[in-house]
């Protein structure tokens, strides 16, 4: 979607993972890699230690390419698993949309005439998957992601850049929900109306009381 040009319009910004998108229901609330040892022969602890802990901080801000990094790491974890197989497993199993939250986003837009954006710590391949395959490109006017900005949501500059991206002049017109309290604190510092996400009922109450 293209971004609206009304600089006075309110903006609803949602975190992606943990608020809108979750691992597959078949994991019973566990992470997407909870069964990866049985299904791909990759030990989750080794995946965390050899890949995510070492390389993810640079991947997430666009300093390393995810696929290129996996080409060198996967042979240590399971040489029989290709990069395509790994990414397919990850992306498919970590893409369950909370349809009730999605419906609230649509309702809010219709009621207020405001814009809706996703803000996420993410790299380009999964952003593309979530946008094109999962449907976030249809749900949101824009997706602001750390790999594009070179900053994560732990940085004040992320929120300043996100606000500039959507063309909102007043930070108090930015309404934000995230399930990470540290991110909420930084967004609040940026002047956003930031709320810790604990569930849809609380989010719905905040939005209903604000825009009647």
C-alpha cells in the first residue's frame, strides 16, 4: 500500500512478532524451532549459539545477508539441510496471524481514517515473505523494519525514522503497541503514545477510549 499524505492523520503502529504474528499453533505456544531437531535434524541450542547469538545482531540491521550467512553456518548444524529448506521451515512455522488483531487494525482504520503501519526488528527475506505471502502488505500501509533503517527498536532513532517515513508531524499522533516493555519505553521517549501489549482486549479498550 502507498502511504497516505495527510500529515495530521493518526497512525496506529504495531509490533509484528508477539503481537500480530506467532509461531504455528501446533507448537502449543512454543517457539517456531521447538521441533526443529525432530523435523530437520538441527539442535535448537546449537542453532541459537552458532547462528542467532553470533550473527543475528548484524543481520537484523542489514550488515550481513541472511542467506549468505546460512550458507556458511548450516553445514555445521546439518549439512543435509539447504538454505531454502531451512528458511521455508522457519518462515512457514513462524507466520500465524492473529486474525482478531488484524480485524481490529482494519476496524480502527475504517473508524478513524488513520494509517496503520507495522514496525519490526527484521531482515529483508522474512519481511518479503510476511508482506507478500502472509498478507501484511495488504493489512498495513507500510512496514518499517530494522534491516532497512540500520537500527533496531531499542534505538530512539528507529522511531524518529519511522515517524518521518509515514510523514506524521506530531509524535502524539503515533499510537504504538509492542510486547517488549523496553521498546515501549524507547517509543515513549520519542513522544509516541506507546503501550505494552498484553492482549487484544486491552488494546481495543485503549483505542476505543481514544477514538470514539
